[in-house]
């Protein structure tokens, strides 16, 4: 063996008498990875950090939840990669990092086993379910999808990329689309659906070709975004909002009725800069192009042929029921108007019904979460889309702290916040873990046998990453993703097995 390959063993022997600790993190999305990065960068105690992921590849919501034309949002993956590479072998601070993909906790490996053999376990597996409207027709009408289904589909998530429900749908007859919700995900959906035929937007991205082909077959003319509250309570960011307006350069026009937007009636006395800019932006973009007073809103002239598609922000509506025809296909959505009380509570006027004709309805209500299968036997508290916790310390169903078990990210507090807020939350939880580990003497056996599982390692991911980028370069794209777990594993079988980091036991190196 070379001097380099001997280095990890030599260094480890020097630390063998220290209070070395082991930490497992379940979930390799932004929350899990940021938690790992914080532990590795701040812990004074040498740590063995293992990141567990049910998919063969890392990054979770960053890889499968961010719109394909927003690669800059995925910059966090560069940071994660730097940390993974730095700590793949023990360094001067003694930490090690391992990635174990294609391992489902609760199926391939019990959570109880991790808790018995690791000094700390952190739940960071995010939200992989859907919030529901809870109205008639939601679950049995053809043409009704959740935002998670569509987003995972166009991002090439292995569980959705080849979905028959999505790929087999009659997209050729879709002209009108309704989206319930007006957060950033809803705006992403509208932008993708309306601009899908524009090669200069999508040709160089890693969007799932099955989804892109389906969208391009759809003669979409109108997308209506439906919100329960008023314009002032909109959930989207100004960046996403501006991108939607700027689609007018492709003949796609935005509209908001003066019933829901009148700048003269919006009190901006105590408004922040973001709200003031949003009102200004809306006021300017609603004007004809040549009548706009600020150059910032005249950067992209509309085509000479005029507008062929449009989107509309519709406010103060509550969905009541989804209506279908004899063939089970979506026909319309019935809503009622809302009014806001003095304390901003929604009061639906259920007696006043309005029908919106549409061919597809997408519910963008935020992602839901679910407990791991081991939760009941371990008496772990879970309700309302999050794990019971006290500032990140997991609680049992009686409200008592479960020692050594923590939670970070969306599974801690629900599906809200952008990647930056996820980072802050992950850091807080990691700092708590570091503090607790200082006062706990490790007497646990760290070895975890997963020899019966076809797991993937960080080295495997680097091979996959290089292959995707190489395939993408051939097509003049950022990357061409693997969209099937079996294809990923088959590709790895064809590769020469790595002599580094291929052990099946998680334990001291």
C-alpha cells in the first residue's frame, strides 16, 4: 500500500483513546447535508458522520425539487461535495464522512439499530407526501395532480420519471390549467407549463425529457393561479414573480383583475422594501409595454405577433369540489369567494359558487410528511407533518425527550422556508448535538452490518455524477440524469468496483 492509503489507519490509531463519537443522519437533502457540514466543521470531538439516503444519489430536494432552469439554486451542492471529499478520509481534525445511498431506514435498516449503535441519530428526511384539499373529486378525477408529482416528474425523480399516471395522461387535450396556491412552486409550475416550447430556456437544462415532451404536446393557452387570501398575502418571492412576468417576451402575458389589485388602495406606510417592489412591479407590468415608466420593466419587448398564452393571479377563493365527466376526466373546479375579516381570517362565502373550466388541476399546497415505520414501536411522537420535538430534540408521545435522537429541516417543522432558512435550522440542531456529545461517554458498538443491501457510496455518486455530466455535454446540456434506480445500479455494476470506501460495515476505519 502507498503512504497515502496508510495515512487513515495511522492517524486513527493516534485517536483511539479519545472520546470518538458516531452520528447518523437520515436524509441527504439540504437539511441533512447542512447538518453534516456543521458537525464536521465545528465539533471538537472526532466524529464518524454517516448520511443515509433511500435513493442511490444524494441532495434530495436540491436535485429533485428545484426548477431545472434555476441551476444557481443548487449551488449548495458544491459546498456539500467539498465537505464530503474533505472528510472521506480522516484528516487532521479526526472526522470522517460516509454516504450510504439506496438504504431505506425501517426496511433495509431499523431505526432502533441506529439508535443503539450510534451516539446521535438525526432525522432529516424531509417531506415526501402531499397536503390535501379534502374536497370531493380530489382523489378520483383524471387530470388532478399534486405539485410534488409534477415537480418530481419534470426533475427526473426515479419514483416519478416514468410514471404511467403522468406520462400516460392525455396532455394533447390540455388547454386550461388551474393551480391552487401561489407560492414559488406554483409559479415554477406555471412558468414550466407556459414556456416549455422555448428551447433557449429548456434545451440546456436537465429537465426530464418525458415530462418536457408531454408538456410540449399540450396546447396550453391559460394558467390560472388560485389563492385563498389577497394579493398582499401572496407567498411567492419577487424573483420568481418577475420571471413569470418576463415571459411576455415569448408571447405569454400576465393578468390580475383590478378587483384584486389596485395600487392606490394598498397601504404601504409600514411596508418593507420587498412589498413595495412587488406593488411597483405589478403596477408596471399590468400597463401596456410602451406605457411603462421604468426601464427595468421594458427589458424584454413582446413579440410582434402579440400574446398567444396568458396566466392569471386569482385571489380570495376557496375550492369546494372537483367536477368530472362520465369518463372520469376533469371538467371544472367549483370555488366560492372569500372575504378577509379584520384580523385577516378567511371567511368563505360558500353559498356563492363559481365554476372554472379546466383540463388539468394542480394542487400546490406544500409537501406533507409521514413517520418512519419504526416510530410506533419506539414511541416517537408525530403529528401534523412533523416529529414532536423541543428545539430539535425528539420527544416521545408523552412529551419526554428521547436521548440521542434529533430532528432537523422540514420533518422538524413542516414544509416551509427556502434553502437558506433550512441551513440556519440545520446549524442550530447540529450545534445542540455537538454540545450534547461533549457530555456523553460513548460506550456503543458502532458497527452496522448492511452487507445484505446493495448500497451506494460517495465514490459511486461521483461516478454517476461524471457520467450524467458527460452524457449531458454530448447533448449540450448541464447533465442528463439517470431517471431509473435500476439503471443507476446497472451502470455501477458495469464500472470497476472501487477499492476505496466499499466496505459493508459502518464502524471505525
